[in-house]
C-alpha cells in the first residue's frame, strides 16, 4: 500500500480548511441530495463528499456508506488532493498503490474509485467528490465530465457555507461571525468607554460522549450547550460555537466580575439541564474569562488567547481533582 504524500502547501491548505468552518458545520440536505443523485446516476455502491484533515478523512456527505472518519494514510482521497485532475482507479486489485489497502481487502471492499478534487474559493484543495463500487468498471470521458459537474456544484456549496456566519448545527454564530462581530464590539466599547469581557468554553468529556454513544449524541451535546447558553444569557451577549466543542461568549458592557457571575449562572443552568435531560451522559464544561484591555494592543487574537489559557487552567484543575 502506498501512503499518500503530503501536499507542498499542506500548512496553508489545513489553515484554509479550518478557517472555512466546514469541519464544524453539520450535514446539509443540499449536499446529501447531490450524493444520492450521483449514486443513482453513476449506478455505484456509494457517492461521497470528503474533507481531508491533518490525520483523518471526514465525510461531509455520504450515500451508501457510513460517515465514520478514516485515517488519512489509508484513504484514496489523500491521493486525490495531490492533483488537479480526477483520480480514476478502474480496478484496485490491479493497482500497486491500493491492492493491499485495508479499504480494498477489508469490509469496505473497494474495487473501483473515482474522485474529483474539491477546492475552496482561495484555491486550497480540501477533499474530494468521489464514487466507489465493489466491482471493477471503466469510466468514460462523459462520466468524467459529469463527475466534474458534481464537484463544481459542491465547490459552490462550500463557498456559500464558508461565507456563512451561523453554525448550522447549533444556530449560534460561527467562527467567521464571531471574528467579524467581535471587532465591531471592540470599536464600540472603546468609543463608549465600556467594559467588554470574553468567556471561552470547552466541553468536558466530549470525546468520551462521541466514542461511547456515537457522533449523533455528540451533536446532541453541542446543541444542548447552545440551547442552555441561549436561554441563560442576555440578548446582547454574543454566543458563539467557535469550532468542534469550543464555544465563546462576548459579554457587552460587562467587566470581569460581572462575567464571572454570569458564568456561574450558566454552570447552574447546565446542571439543571442534566437533571432533566434523560441522557446517559452529563453536559459539563471548563471556562475562562478575560476582560478587554482598552490600553493594550487592541488585537482580537491575544485577547482570545488569554481567555483560552484561563479555560485550560480550569480544565487542568478539574482533571487533577478527579
């Protein structure tokens, strides 16, 4: 088996993928319709839309296959992102790169693969639109053109999703929305000489929820956190799912002491949710807060880092206290 090479622009590619928010947004019906249509049109076992992260391959949409992530080093799409043209493997058994690949020899039994690289608006190749089947087959020039058409539609969808400011799963602002609105909030707070405090939140044991009860329950935990945040905070407070299991709150006209009181209230509300949720897992989080320094450099990133460091300090204390 040949492990896919690392693209020359890997660092920038990964930065573009993560900044796009595509790894954090949930499954969309628009993309699912495309994979369902492609599966029928090409008469294959499965049609997939993938994203290739640093070590894992994630499925943005699938029709005919499971959505569980795969190690990047064994994936076909890890090879597809290295090129601008589609990767077509008519028969994996006759290709030295893939003949002994566990996706070929194992339960997935991939015998045919066709993948078209997917780009973000900045040109970064982040995944593939691909077809797989358990029988060898030829792929005509017309079918290549159809595959490209599907890929172009997905790229248009990616552009829209990347430009969005709302997280589809939770309904909160996403990373892009937060970074845009936080800059406006800083300018306004400075002009009015008002305090502004940032809270950074990371769910505890989120990986355990995913590993034990499945990613569906992990999504339920994220949505539950968003629901409790929305019910517990003021309308003027900016509520954000920054990415993965990270959340943020921007408290307007609030100093650090006021934000601390609000966060204590949020802790109580999460505990109350746990009492009535009926879930086998408990929602919990670590948090840190940082008041904006009007006399400092005024940059967003150092402020975020300060709140993040406070959050990790709490997480470490909680871990040692077990």
